């Protein structure tokens, strides 16, 4: 069974968008870590949706919540964290 990954994208204008896709990571830890680092440094978030392409400028994004997290993460990612109270869109 393929694991589905969900990303809730919250924008600075208080709107949000949810994307879902089949988990695409392979088993190469170095490649996964590199891909995550590139995503963190990117100026845009790009997704292929059917025959269409969605391009989101990161300057309009407040935060992105991805579940489940990739199996490998860059060294600067805090591990073992927990969320309490969530993030309010009223900020």
C-alpha cells in the first residue's frame, strides 16, 4: 500500500491549501536529505496536479505542515519536537 503524504500550506493572507500525493522517497538517505534541503531553500513550491502545474511563491507562505515527514532530514531540522496549541491564523 502506498503511503499518502499531506501538506497543509498556510498563506500570509490567512488562506490555506491542502495537497496530497503518494510518498515519492526512495531508500537513498543522502538523496532524500538533499531533496528536503533543496525544498527548504527554494523560492517556489511546485506541484504537478493532473495535467496542470501549481507554482506557489514561498514569499506568500506563512508555514507548511507535511505529514508524514520524509524518512531522512537535514542536520539542522529539530527532531523529536511536539506541537502544543498550534499556530493561529490570527497572527
